[in-house]
């Protein structure tokens, strides 16, 4: 890997949000994309035959190299999207080896050969088993918000199950994601991991280039297009299209922990995460105390903790949503004032929000929390279940039994109690959603359907023809009618079964073996 298979003259500037300095990255041509898929397919034919332990060991070696060279990844993530060093270390670079180990446990168990018991009367002398076999070449159209860690979910299981991968990084973070692919390629067979660069047009060309499965993470608009594109070509796809996660903060919560946790899951990565908390439904009894504690915490945070937004488009969305909320009656508790330079936006807390405001209905993907005061949990759940999105939600309360009862009523993919979104880093737990979040599954054994398909092998040790085989005759019809009657309790004619079976056997032997 390493080389891009030729490029067009099209370029995209990967910019540092802190300095606006750009690096021109050439877009891959249609021919380059086709050659990447062809090379990946050739490598996959050999890779699929390797035992799973060999694949796992190769990925472990690559993960160790990533850890040794983590400073490079931290620097690239900071340069391309302004990610602060602490998040570059803990989120982007600290987890590859743990993830490989966790995925190994999931894959070994979920893809082990499954023997199927067959009814010995209906299927005598027969046995069957099911193997999970790789689909072939998996195309991964990646997002920009977690340009390295976001690749653990699709690439590790895809490769571990015997597939090849062609990665299209986001045009906003091409170098960070390619760094990850290069580290893999150093330990894997030549050609198995390929990278193509460019915007959505390149993603569409990748789907057209003959891949066997597709993983996409991005906006609802783009996700719908990708899902249709894949369906038209008969390509299985896993599509995740964002979120609008809410925290339900009940009056009996541990207020200090709730403020700390919601602060982290709202402002981490500047709120640029599909599983970020964007709405807080807070019981009226504690709403004022909650808001004051949040204000005190948020006004003490510095740009060293909250990074700039990843690109100008994202800043424009944040500016528009905050202004819309303000114009419709929301009160700015803190933040809300763009400094006018660069892509950094202050942590912004809004009170008095309602469903007329875009900040309550549309994905924000920024350091903004919309607070809506509620009378109780039932009101919050009704509002949450009407959201366009259905990725995750959390309940903050000391009453854990009640929280679990409430969780059962929430129409989302992931519910957390007194925490939020941390399960996205656990390969054994599925990460999925409903409604405009999409129906793709990342993580967990459920996600492997994108990367493998079942293959059944049935073995018959019989030494004669089956009773129901041709030629058809009156004896076969009589046998079938007698069997059908016996199944519904009409057993008067069951005595004929041995006679009819011997008659059929004689007919078949005379016909085929005389």
C-alpha cells in the first residue's frame, strides 16, 4: 500500500483549524480507484486462507507500531482538525492494541464453525455445519471527527475476518487516516489495505469499482445516497448517519457527577461526535442548580481542553443554530459569542430551549448544550422518541432500578445510566441506532454481518436414493398423504408407512440400479 494509484488534478486542502495552513491532497482518479480494488482483491484471495490467529497476530504487530509512533498520529490529528494533545493521546492513539485483543475475542467466538443438528428421521445419515466466510473487498468511507480511532471499528474486524479494505478517508483529515492505513500495511500482505483520497465523488466511484461491502459514517444526506447507491449494486452496507443524543437529568441525580459527566460528553472533541450529548432534559426542580453548576464549570474551561471546530462548515452550523435559538427565546447561560477569528467557539450553554429551535432538532456537532426543562421522565422520553435521530441517550439518577425501567421505553440504539457513549469503545457491544441515525451496526458480533456471510456445508453419507427423488409415482403420493395425516393426528393409516417406504425404495432401486 502506501502509494496512491495515480491521481487526478483535483486537490483538497487539508487545513489546520488553529492556523488555517493547508496541505494539498490530490484526489484519486477513477482508474486509480479501480486499480486499488483490483490489487486488494488479489491480496484478499491469499489472506482469506490464513488462519484467524495469523491475521490477529499481524494486526497486533501493526497496533504495537501505532503505539510506538503515536506522537506522529497526535501531531497529524492536531494539524488537520485541531485536536488537543490529550484527546489525540487518549482517544486517537491509546487504544489500537486493546481493540485488536477485544475484536479477536469477538471474532473467534462469532465466526467459529457452527454444527447444526439435523433430525435423523427426516434427514438420515446427514450432517451440516455453517462457516462464516469473508465477503471480499470492503470499502470504508470514513468520517473526519475521529480520523484514527474511528477506523478501529470497521478495519480491525474486516481484516480479522479475512477481507481486504479500500479506505477513503474524509477529505478533511486525509493524512491522519492514511497514517493508520500505512501502519497496517507495514505488517500485512502487500495490497491488502489500500487508500484512495478525495471527496464524496471518490466515495461514489469506490462503490462503483466493484467492492463487496461498504461501511459509511457521516451525515444523513450523504448516508441516504450511499445506502441507495449500494442497494442498487447489491452491496451490503452498514450506514451510520449521526445522532442527537439527549441526557435525561432527574431530580434525584448525583448533581456533581452529572455535571461532570455531561460536561465531558458534550464538550469532548468540541462536541464533534455522533454520540455527544446535545440536549439535556432537566427536571424543573433542579434545573436552575444544574445550569449554575454547569456555567461555573464551563466558564473555567480553556481552549487547551476544548479544541477548535474541525472545519468552517461546522463552525457555520454552530453559529446558525445558536443564533436561531437566541432569536426564538433561548437564554445564553454562557458562551454564545464567536471571537471572530479562527474556528474556535466557546462552550455554549442554552436554557429555555424548545422544539421550534434547530439546536433541538438538527445535529449540532459542536460545543453547545441545549437545555429543556421538564416536569418528569415521561415527558423527556416522549420528546426523545420523537427525535429525528435515535443513536443514544442517558439517564442520570440515583434510582438505578427505575433507570432500567425507563431505558426499556427509549427508542434508541444505546442507553447509558449515569454515563454516556463510553460503550462506543467496547468492541463486544453493538453501536447502532434508529430513524435518521441509520440501521448500521458497528461493534459487537452483530456488526460482522457486513464483513462475513454464512456458507453451509451439508454432507450426506447415505448409500441409496432419497424416497422423494424422481421418478414420481402413485406410491410416492400415497406416502406423502399418509405422512401429512400423521402430522395432524390422523394416525389410522400410519400402519401403511413401512409398506409404502419399502415400495418406494424398490421402485427407485429398480429404476436407477438395475
